[in-house]
C-alpha cells in the first residue's frame, strides 16, 4: 500500500497542545476533500462546514447520500460533535487479490482508494478524531479511529452521530430493530418514510433505480448499529445500549466498525459485491484446514413439527437409537455431519425460561454420547454439537472451556449455539453477582460471540450461532465462524404465524444475505408437515395454517441461492428416501464454491445464481421466484467455451404452484454449451435447480 501524507494546515502541524489554546483562530473551515472509487463512479466528499464533520456520496454524478453528520459523544467528557476542523488528510490505495479458505468464491479482489481525515477539535481536551474512508467500485466504508491522546483514556460512548441522508421516495426493504424477535421478522417493503427503526443491512432503491444497502463491517468490541429515522430520509446510527444505558464501553486508541454503503446501478449489482469481506481483517487463525464446509442432517425438524421433543418429558428425540439412524443415513448419502438437539440435561419443562439449568457436558440417560460419537467415527461422519443457552450467557460462559475440550476429545468439530430469549433479555451475571439483561446485538453479546469463536478455534471447532448478533464479515478473520441464523429461517414454516411467504427467499439475498452465510436449513420435501399422520398421536401438532409455501423445486433452488458453507438437508430421512429422484440434487450440490455469479434478480420478485464447485468443474444454477409465476432466460456465458455440459434440470412442472400443486416437478437432462440460454419457467412460489457437468466424450 502506498501512502502519501499531506498536512492541510501548516499551523495544525505544530501540535495539538498548541491547538487547544489557539484553535479558534487557527482552525478556519478547510476546503472539502474528496476521494473517488477506482473506476470513478463513486465520489465521497468530506467537509467541516459549520464546525461539524460531514460526508456526502455521489454516484455517477447524482447525490445518493446527501451531507450527513459524523461524530460521537462521550459520557462526562467532551466528544466530537462541534468545533471540528479538518486538520490533515492522507490518501492510499490498494489493489490486491486474497484467497478465502472457503466461501462463495476462492479469490476476492480488494480494490479501493482510501482517504484518512483527521478532524481537530477546538472545544475540549480531546482534540483528535480520525475518519478513514475506503471507496470501492461497489460502495463505501468508513470508520472512526480515535487515537490515544492525553486526557482521553477510558470512554463511555453515549451517542454515535453518524447519519445516512438518503434520497426521498426511495423504497426500503427492512426489518424492525429492538423487537422482541430479534432479526426474525418478515421483511417489509415500503417507502422509506415508513421505516421506523431498522436493523441493517437495510436495502434501498432510489427513484432513479440506484440500489444501496446500509450495513456495517467488522463489528468487534462495539455495539451493533441499527438505523433510526430522524426525519424523512435522515437516518442515524442507533447503537444497542448496555443495560445501564451506555452504548459502548471502550478506551483509546480504538476503532469503530466500518459503516458501509454498498452501491450498485441495479439489484443484481448488490449481490456481486465483496465490500463487507474486504473491510474485515485477514484470517487470524492460521491454518484452518480443519474448518470443513459440507452438508449435514439432524435431529431437528422432528422437534419443530412436533414429532418429538428436545426434553425427556414427552417423546424424546435425541436417543442413541434415533441418532444412529441419522448417522446411517448421513453415511449412506455422503453428509459430513449429524446435528443432535436435545441431547443434554436442561430441556425438561419450560426450556425457554430455564436456561440456568443447561449442562453442556451432561447427556440425557437415553443418549449414549460416547457410543454415538464412536459409531459416527466408524461411519466417517461427525456429530454436530448443540448448545442452546436460552439467553443465559453467564451459565454458558462458565462451562465453555470444559465443554469445548470435551467435544474436541469426542471428535465433534462443529457446534450450533442458540440464544432463544426475547430481544434485550440476554441474562448475564455481573462481577457483583447481580443479574443484568442485555441486547442480542449490544456490545456484551458482540464480545461474547467473539469469546466463543476464539475458544472454539483453540479446539478446532466451528461455530454456527442461532439468535445471533448479525453477520458483519468476521468469517474472514475467524474462518471457524461458519454460518449463523439471524433472519426468519425454515423453522417458521413449521410453526410460524404466518409462515414465510413466497417472496421471503426472494428478499433475503438482497438483505440478510449481503451480510454473510445463513443457516437457513433448506430441503423440506413434505411441504405440509402439519397434515401428516402423526407418528406420536398424543403430541400437539404445529399450527395447521403453517406450511412450506414453496414448490419442491424451489426447496432445491435454495441450496444454490442462499449461500452457506454448511447446508442442512433439514427434512426427515424417510421423506428423502421416498423421493430419491429429487433428493439426488441435494446429494450432488456442494457447499463450497470456486466462484459465484448473481445472474438476475429484482428484490422481492426473483433471483438467479450460478456457482462453480470448488472441487470439480461442475457449475450449479439456482433460480427462484415469489408468488408470481415467470420465465427466466439465463445466458450460460459463464461456462467453459471448450466444453459441452449436461444440464441436469430440476424444475417446476407445467401445473406446479406452491399452493395447489407443489410437488409437480420435472427432472430432465439437456446438452448445453456456453452460447446457449436456458429458459426456465418458474411456477408461483417456484424455482429451479440445475447441475451442469462436463459431458464425457
Ligand atoms: C431456535 C433455533 O433457530 C432452532 O434451530 C433450534 O432448534 C431451537 N432454537 C432450539 O435450540
Ligand atoms: Ca431461531
């Protein structure tokens, strides 16, 4: 990286001790400074008009983020709000390619121009705030960097003043922040004026068709940012507070997460962006060949459709015998893991409210942990551990080291964690032994997840949290943080009121998935599980209105569309064995990719992806639509021009629709070459999944 440092004001270089005395005279407003994206489409302008730090963003000559405030306030100390002046700038640029151990693509290009702006304050003993901007062709990231400075050591941040002033009459896709159900809300599509508080990523389309998504990258030792609308179009950073009201507890020097704005001329452009990953630090774990992408099955959907329970106070799911049945199934069809939920003491009774009693090392008597892990080892399969905390985090942290050492000894290399508790209701016991309740996305939980991921790495364990803090690209730095939930997943189709509508998975790629991989758990074959003849007639059934509002072909498409390095085949083994034709796609589809290309899409309507297998020459294509039937014509321009491919196509039949005929599916083969386009008819709530393999001569 080349860096050139230029002092704007000769006097500012004298030193900040002097500035504190003479500042009012010395720090007159400086001319705005600018930095452009490598191709020049995006221009960021930074100014100190009126003594306030501000930035604005233009895209292709039109303003898309109007002048927006920067700064922060501290408790009992001067912060950075007024009396600020640009004292120095430094520029740099980078163009390099880095490699992901696993991911949507192996090679990622980081190409950006950087501007570091130092603002000097005239209004207090804390004189210096820096803001670092990185401008890529797919958007902008900026973060605050507060250097170590005299009389600014420990700080409690009580407000972050960052604003994002967006174009009025834009359409927004968003979920509410600070709700009891965390990130598990249906996405709303509305005029921005209707957005109350929103989680990020929040995605917008301006009246001229520019697409942008506001989010953050590298959320470490800070509170999660949601967005509050101060007045129409004027959004402001809204950090999740600690239980005592402070937003962030830190000390200088510190950097904040990157505030990000992905920008694209169309919806598909957002999907092909690597901005969030590029703003994260490189891998800190060294050799991570022990992190294994792959597909898994599990004792899971059975609980959600009430075939059995997590606890032993009813029909217990996680028995030795049932686990062995899943291990046999996994071994037979090439799955790498078997998730077992409800294996450990603590689930009996109202487990939602009894998180204090969970043991993370003691199995129920009818689950012989050593026998099943041994059985799995013989079959070449790994057990996937499950740690539901019900939000009682201190109870979990107290057991963490012992639990992970125990799992490592048993050959368990992945753990799904869970934080089922209402938003703001994460229980911790403070240093005085007093209970406190925190947000899922506050600094306490941001730090907790980091502790879990680091402790897990010591034991070569990968982590998949449910009810997590949102993803901000930390998988680059900690590649054992393989996936997470953090949106409405498949489970809502078992008992959700309402279940996920057909448009849900046509919105996720443009919102939640921009942040990173999701453990959505696709692959339900019995699309009306609540109508099925109950195996256990005495168990309460799920909500009869609940059903999976997709066609069967769309369930297959999800494996390609919703990226995750660990993909579950979520349904019961018997439902797969009774439809081996369709199941073949799940058996074939990889979970780790050499390359990914979003081919087409409009938010909430449809989306299509092509992805190339990391370990073969195969390409896979997934396309899906909302409730609207439509035909997509997809050029196969990504194929190798030298080859003929056999397209193994799983698509909706002519009579298919999620509502009336969800199982109507055609499986067919066709020879194709690079010049061809595939015309894919998608039914209402439908989809298509395709494997493209090189035709043997
Ligand atoms: C909610 C998770 O999303 C789900 O996957 C899990 O089965 C339950 N919590 C129990 O831990
Ligand atoms: Ca959940």
